[in-house]
């Protein structure tokens, strides 16, 4: 089974082969398909590992005599494939290490769990540099996944990269992506963060964004795959959909290895100091009474933050260590500003809040038991609606709702799930900004004392 994407033009010479490769899955109208740029996996790494044993791959030449052979017995029926030993060792780090000091004229190796078709396409790559032999032969996704896995296992230089290109070609020709069972199998058989996972995760995220059958597709995925898919679906204004984990385009290259959450700190360091306007009465309902609630939170303001004007500070007669107390109204204005920036801020804010922006839908999100474990659901859009209706009576209520989001996520998901990690990043960043509330309000007043 494959998942169908909308119609798009493809190369005429692949039409006949595409009909053979695609199965009889029903067509699903799902909006525009991704461009070629979106479908290409981001810089998959070569699988060859340099090994000091055996001949140097660069020294191999067909002009030399190669009298030794390796017979590979493939599958449970032990179908024999014969390849020159020097050639095989030049292509595969695995065999280069295994046969480094073997001088027999004929060497035997067995791959009992490898399908014959998978090794056949692998052999074609070894001799031609291409996984797909001709325009009339279109392998299935199952075979291509097997080829990628064999290339990774045997450390065959360049095979994993070429297999991904072949998968992109099959998608272009068939207008389908692998069905959920194959996606799940890839997650079981491949290492975390590998190139084939990134490619298929990007395709699945695109399908979830565009297909009317996304709920059915989500139900067929296990929780560990679904959690990674949720994170992958977070919109990004700087990177193509499939390029997961890439650094934002406006980040200085010397900081590229830093964790995503730290981009906020860099952005602040580069942000120039902005003059604060003269304080006027805000366009809010009747001011709330004063409170001596705890001090808290945030960051420097930007030019295009909420249109409401800053609230004037009512000075309290008492000070603690030189820090003035602020009214509940002022603290709520700060909370409103922070929430607005979280929901409409730059790309790094968008990626942090993405999984927590909307209410959880047990059907669409494939979490049917969510409300059995989470008794008080909360999300950022609900908080924004409460803020717009002036339902918060103190900054403590606002903070309690934010903590509820973090608590709900950690209650339902496991620490090994990607969405759990995303929650920890958002929580850390939010608390860092929230802890600077008094400093932010003092600067907004233009009344910071020296």
C-alpha cells in the first residue's frame, strides 16, 4: 500500500514502470504536492568508513588483474552472486575489513536475511553507480528500503545516497509515498537521525499537512513515530519541510552547532537597544488592584509588539533591595506581550511553540487515551483567548496555565519521545524570559534607576 499524492507531471519514459511500482491504493485529493526541493533528503552522509585494512579503494583499476572472487549466498535459498574480491573491497568497508588478509581464490559470504531482489539492485549500483538500471525497471519502496539498509550494513560507499535519489524518482513517477507499515518498519530497522528517516518523516509531515485522510494515517502510526512527526510538522520560515534540524538562515555560522533553544539568546545579543515610548494609559478595562505578587520575567521589547501602550507604574512606598513593586495590571501587560511574541515571533519561537499551539485532538493526533491521562488540557491558543477576554486576574494565573502545558506533556509522553524534548526546550526558554519581568517593565517605563 502507498499513500497517494495529487497529480503532477512526470517523465514520460517512466510512466510504464510507475504503473507497475504503484499499488492499488485509492486516490486521495490532498492539495498541491511538494516541490523537488522539499522531497530531497538533507545532505545524507556517505556510508563508507575508512579502514586501514585491505587495499586502498582509490588504487583499484579494471586495468589490473583481479583473480580472487567472493561468492555471496543471498537469501534463505542461498542464491550465489559472484564479484571480484578487489572490486568488492574497494566499494565496501565491511568487506575490506573482513577479507583484508584472506588470499583464497574463492571466498564465501552469506546474507541469509537479504532478499535476492535487494542484492540484485545493490549489485547494479556497484557496477554502474545507479540503483535503478533502466527506465523500464522501477523498484518498489520495500526493495529500496532494503537496499538502503544493506548499504548501511555493508558500508558501501555512496549507496545510501543513491537509494534516496531513487526513492525520490519513484515518488515522482508514482505520485505516492510509502504506506504507514513500511514507515514503521524503517523506524524499527534504522538508526535514529539517519537520512532515510529524515526523508520519510518529511514526506509524512507533508502528507499530514495536505491530505484529507490525515486522521486515518495518524492512527496507523505508533507513538514514538507520531511524536517525531508532530515535531517535524512545526512550521519553519527558514528551512524546507524535509530539512529537519537545520540551523536558521540568519544564524552566524560559528554558532551553528548550538542547540536550537539558544538561538534566542543570540538573537537578543544582536538586537539593538530600542528607545521606549513615553508611558501613557493603556487601552484596557478598569485597572486591577495593586498586588505584591512575586517578581518575574522576560526579555527586551521589539518594535512590532502589541499595539497597546505600556502601562504606567504606580510607585509603591516600600522597596525591597532597590526593586520597585509593580501593579497586577502591569504584570499582566508583560504576560500579554510575552505570549504575543511566542505565538507570532520569529522562526525559532515558532519551532519551540509549534506542538503546543493548538488544543490536542485525540483523533487527529492519534492519542485516543489523552484525556484519560490529562484531566486539565491547556494550550497557547486557549491562553491567548483568555488573555484577550481579560480572564486572567493575576500573573500567577498566567504562569499556572503555562506550567499546566508542560505538566500535561510530561504526563502523557515519555522522556524518550521527541515531543517531550521539545517541551523541555520550550519550558527552559519560557522561564528564562519570564524571570526578567521587573527589568522589562522598568525599561518600558524609561525609569530604571541607577
